[in-house]
C-alpha cells in the first residue's frame, strides 16, 4: 500500500528525486514519493557497501521494480556508515514509507556546503509541476 | 495473391479507399525513388506446395543420414532415439506457434513448461537455479564466461583442452568483446592435467571451464579441480553431457558454480546440428546475473497458482546496455522436448539408460581395441564415447567403412593435431550389439587394408 | 462486470506440475535389452565418480505425460488459433508444409559432422538459402550461423570490432537510436563497446544533427533498423549512411522489420554493411513459445574477410555440376559463435518458404504487410478510437504502427495495459505494449500480410467496444482479463521472492 503524496518540509531535494535529512555531520538519503510512484512496487534493493564513498550527483545503488530499474543518486558526497537492511528484507517499505522506514543509506558528509545547492520543499514541488 | 495472403481485388479497392490512397505503391512513398529496387529479386519463381516438397525431398535424398548408415558419430550430438510422444506434443499449435509469453494470463501452458524444465535441469545438475534455455552447448559456455565477467570482472578464462573445440572456439571469439583472454590447460592421459591447472589459476582467473565427460569421452574428476579454482576465487564452469549425469556425481555436488551443456540428446533430433537447446544452471548467488528467461511461480488475482517470467530486470528489454545478456529468442520448443523426454525416461529410466550406454561403450571399446592396429587413446572411464588411435590414415579408414554403410566416428586430427591418427567413437542406445560387431568387422578390415601397402594401392 | 460466476475449465482445474502427478514406480520408458555382457557398474566407473542420490525426475506413464502436456497446451493462446498483432515480432502464418519437409529423415537425422561429401543436400540447401538472403539484403556474403536475431547482432558488432582492429583503428563506442530494441544496447556491451544514444527527430526519423555531433573517430558502428521501431521508413537513410561512413564507422541493419521491404528496397542498397535476418519473423519459422529461431547475417565485401567459419562453398566440377563443402580456412575470420553450422532445421523451413513464394511472392508479402498495417491504422483512426489512441507519428506507416494511450488514460481512465488485458477476453493476443520507450503508453501493432480484411475489421471493432465500455465503467478493463486460464498475476511477489523450480519433499 503506497503512501499518500508528500514532501516533508525539513528535507532537501535533488533533481533526480532523492531526499536528504541532515543530522549533524551525518545525513540520511532516500527517494521521494514521486520517485517511488514512477518506479512502481519496489522488489529489490542493491545498496553500496558500508565504508564505500558516494559522490554528489553520482549513482550509488539501484532499486528495481518488476518492469524497471532505477539508479539512486547521491544528493551529497560522503562515506556510507549504514545501509537500511529493512529495505533489503522488505523492499516495498520504500513505497509505504519513503521518508521514514524506507530510508536507504546514512553517510558521514564530506562537504556539507554541497547541501546549499539542493532544493527546499516549495522549490521541489515547483520543479515537479514543471515536469 | 499467394497461398498465405488473401487480398482480393474487392478487398484491395475497399482498403485503399479507407486508407485514402490510390495504390499500394503510394504506401511506399517514404522510400526514396533511388532506393527502390527497379527489377524483381533475382530468385527462382515460386512453386506449388507439391513441387517444393519434391525439391526438399530431392535434397534430403543427397544426404547420408543415420537412417541410411550405421553411425558412430558423436562429438557433442548423438543419434539418440526420440520417442513418438515428443513429436505429437511438439506439433500442437499451442506450443509450436505462440511467441515468448509476454501476456502471462494466456501463456500459462508455456510458462509452466519452462518452470518444469527448470526443475528438471536443477535436479539433473544438482544446482538450485536454472534458466529456461539458451541456444545450444558451445554458446552456453560463452554465456557462462560472461556471467563470470559480471561476477568478478577478472580478465582471464582458463579452459581445459578437454572442452569441446567448438566451445573453446566460441570463448575465443567472444573474448575480445568481454575483455577476457582465454588460456588453455593441457590434458594428461586423457583428462585435465590437475598440476597444470593449479599452476595457471590465480587472482586474474575469472573462471575455470571444464567438460564432463570431456571431448575425448573421459570422465573427469571435477572435485579437486574445482577446489583449486576456488582457492583463488575463480568461478567453476562445467559443460556437462546431461544423460551421463544420471550416474556421474552432479556438478552441484562437486563444487561447480555454473553448469552448462548441450541438450540435443534430451529428446531433440540431430537436424544437422540444430535447433537443439543449451542449458545453464547455477548456485543461488548468481540468480540475478543469469542470462535468459526465467519462469517463476506466483498467484493471480483470484488466488490461483500461476507462473510469470520473473527477474526480468536482468534482461535486455528492461536493462538494455546493462543487461546480463542480449538474448531474446532462445530455444523454448526444444526445451519442451527436453522436459518431456526427462519425464519419459523418469527417475529410474535415466539411470537405466546411462548404465546401458556405459556397458555398450565398454563393450565397443574392448572389441575395437582388440583389433590389430587399433589402440585406446586413453584408458580413463568413459560413458558413451571414447577415443582410439589407429595405425592407419584415419580419413581413408573412414571412407572404406562408409562405403560399407558404417560411419565409424569422428577424426580427431583436425582439432587435436597431437592425435593425427585419432578417432572418436560414440555409442548410443540405438547402436545394438550387432551394430557394434559390424563396426568392429568393418573397422578391422579397413585398418588392415590401409596398413598393408599392397591393399592401400587399391584405394579409389 | 465482475468475475463471471462460472469458471472456465482451465480456471477450475488445479495447477499441478508433472512432479505432483508422479508416483514411485511408474514409468514410460522401457530400456532396450543391453545385448552386451552386463558387467558390474563398479568395474566400469570408480565409486568416487558415481552419483549416489538419483536425480528426482518424475515417475509417470506415457498416457499421463500426454494428458499433462495436452492440458497445459490448452492454457496457451497461439497464432494458429487467433490474431496476434505483436509489433516487432512479425507473427505471420507458419506454413504447415514446413514441418513435413523438416521431418524428412535425410534432413532430420543428418549428423552435423557427417563428411561434406555425404551431406551435399544439406550444404546445397544452405548455399541456396545464403544466395536468396544475399539477394533480399543486397549484400553478397552470408553466414547462417547465428541462432537468433540478437546472436546475429553480436556477430555483427564483433565483425565490426575485427574490421577496425585489422586497420589498427581503435574505436570505443557504438551509436543506437533511443528507439532501439533492447537487444541492440545489450549487444553493444557484450561486444565491449560503450553505448551512445542518438536522438529521434519530431518526424520519427534519426535526428541528423545529433548524429553528426556524435559520429566521430571513436564511433565503431551505428545500429539501425529501417523502417524503425515506430514503423516509419527513414527517408534520410542515404545521408545517415554518408555521415556514418565519413566517420569511418560501419552501418548495421537490425532485420527485425524486414517484412516491410522485401523486394521493394534493400539494406545493402541503402548503404548498410551488415544485416541480420530473423528467420522466425519474416521467414516463417514458428516461434515455439520463445524459440528456436535463427539470425543469419549478410555483409559487404569489406567485412567479408572476418565472417564466421565454417563457410559454405560451392565448387564447379568442370562437368557442369557442382560440389558443396565447408571451409574453415579464413585467416581473418573472427572464428565461430556456436557449435556446428547453426539451426539447420530452421534453414529447411525458411528455404521452403522462399522456394514457395519466389521473387514475386516475397515482394507481395511485404506489400500486403504494409497494406494491412495501413488499413488497420485507418480503421483505428475512426471516431470512437482515434481520439483516444492516436498514432504517435502521422497517418501512414510501413508494416507496423505505434499508437499512444496517453489520451485514453486521461480521458477514459484506462491505460494501455488495461486495454491489452481486456483484449484477451475478446480472443485476441494484444499488440506489443510499452515499447518503444519514446512513446507514452505505447501500443505497437503489426498485423502481417497473412491476415484477412475481416480479421482486421473485427479487431478494430473489438478495440472500439473496449473503449466504449471503459467510458461507461473503467473498472471492467482495469480488472481484466476474466476468461483466461489465469487472471492478472502478482509479478512483484514473483520478483521479490523468486521460486523458480518445483520444491520436492526432502
């Protein structure tokens, strides 16, 4: 059962439909409601390893639905400190709770200034309207 | 109007009017005038059905098939007995004429066939995951090398000289595209030289490729070879002859990661080399790297058990340039023949068949090596095929036997220059004791004639 | 309309695999008597090499096997039963003569390693088939070896690689249009190249400016099909060939859409260097539920040296006759891509087709294929259908056309997938859905030349009826099909937890 459409105001958004929640020097990444809706029911999550480096605007993993595969893009650079095993075990949690239980990775940010170029919630909604 | 189209002049008038053009030619307006063929194709005129039949029959008559001679040819394809029920089931239009099951609701028959075929291959190989078929044996070996590339990205494939020459050739052709180099491991006394393999395998090795039984018919001891490969993190690929797996330790039990093979002997005709099918089965770890279609079980809206193509995100129509393989059309009808055949043989029958082959091959090898001028090329255990060395020119010996209606086997010298006098002899369940005795008689006299200079001069 | 109260026989029956019908001790096979001394197995095969636990194959009698697979067959829709307008697949009638000739023992029981001297019929058949395909393609040199279209594509790109390597020319990319069939980019990766996508112009053809920008000294090849996957003939093909050849690259023709142009125009004349044929499309090899097929290739003089071996050769014997042979002495050949000579049984059927139709019949097949597609397109443009399912590119097509279901989705609330599933209830195989990717809610329709006018009209009426039904109640199509052996299946569950074989009791 997919979540209702929402874009939490405390997050920052990347044009490839990924979100960031900053928690001090660390950040949590995931995909937005728009992305999970376009993908369809998620069936498989292929994450990076803990300790791997992710780079802003580059793909760090893949999410698969039945009929599509989608790269997941890093909104900011850093080192992976945790991977959400719950998504590996039950991939559909990304559809059900994309901003909560459906988080994908936690990173230690290498350059927090990168966050400034991301969109806030109103900007992201405007961006979606233009697509 | 040909016999397969139906546009009458009335039809044509009405159709052109609906479309809004004056002639069929107008529909090709987008083709530039300079590219239009201004003459008919230079092909013979079409023929009535009975004339086409006559022509194809005349061509058939100029082939000496296993119907016309007693054949001991093998080397990857064998004159096995195809039971009549396979013909009748394969001729059913519901199996013969549909496309790949893209609409599963009306393809449950075909999808269940794939599921059953996958189960049969899994049982035979002792590996948990099988796909729904590849083209045939040697290209399946090539597909396994690609899977190894996806698994570990290493540059080198080690292949035993006992692997079918066509498989080794295919690996070499594919290697530049895969970014791999192919290195051969020699044989020793008819089987893969374990010391030579151990010396060559290392951190650069993507995969070690073996064949069971090998091309010279010998049963390999795969387990220690697999251990040597795994010690360096290389994948173990084994091309297997399916029926002997009834009595040989299956690849899944001896450390093989990917088992492939030629399925012709499972209910398919010789057909001058195709169509048959290739099989590929692997350990669970490789399921998302596997090439080809895979049928999976599920439920429908009303809770009924059903089947669908699954893990399609591996495949070209979704994954495109990142697909695990480019395969689209495979050999599903031939795989259907395969699963029917395995059901027909059954759990006990396949063991009986393999034991029958074992005994007849042994009888044949003893009978032939008792002939003057005929030696075994190796003394390893064999199941359905063995290699001999002749003290006479093999080509000439074959011609003498052929003139008597017996094809004694395949000359090895072309693919194995180190065995210029080698002959590969295959025995199937269709080769009776009387056939084997007749082979021994013909071969004995042919070798004697070719060894004796006086008689050799009498050659045509 | 909810699910019918009465289930069909196929819906009612319990789905059991042949293992579940199996009972210990039953058998269909009786081994012939060994005839030779029954030496103990231990003496012939050392214990450490022997299998202990037997493979758990089914234990069933012949009547059970026949009944099981016959019942399974009734859970399939097929071409001999109904209209199958799957775009890009060319589902034309499979002539019944072909099964009879392919079964002749002289063809069916011929061993691939039989001495060529004793396989003259087979080699002549292959040689004549090669000549015919060369003539259709307009390229002189043919290999029948590849087993399917994508196998032919791989051959073609590997030939390109060998061609450039022989000239000491390092190339790294292959261009494909964004409308390309998925096998094209997948093949490019397997051949060790990087895919570069070329855009499509508003008229549906290749964007020439984009092509000029991207065809450079790194380009090995451009892979195209013409007509393309939108069913449109690219009138700029000669300019495209010029641009590609000027960049030093080869031009590859994906033959999936050959059914539109046989005898009308030829890829070789358009400037293509390499062409593959799908014998299971234009040349009537039955699809078999997913193969077998064959993907022979034809190439130009400059590519010929690299062609796979063995080659089929014909030698005049000086008495007015000829002898056929297999020749592997080609030093620049890329080698082989499979065992033996290829899917000969498929060659027999395709050859019989070509001899049946002749030059005139092949041309007529393409003309009627294009006529039928345009007629069906015209019928589907009528009010009631045309406004909901407009053609993606213009009002004419070649042998197939693409409609977009985007207006239907907006206006009637049903998607292309729902229309397809409802067509199943009407007794049709749906067209190809969601391909090409360029068109939103795509429906790719290819009727082929072997359908009657009445069939096309009935299909158009069915589409109109489904749209009218959706206007009343979109839920009907959204929950379709109702009358098929299975209803919509849970593909997500199958992908999440793949069960790919029958589990057996331990």
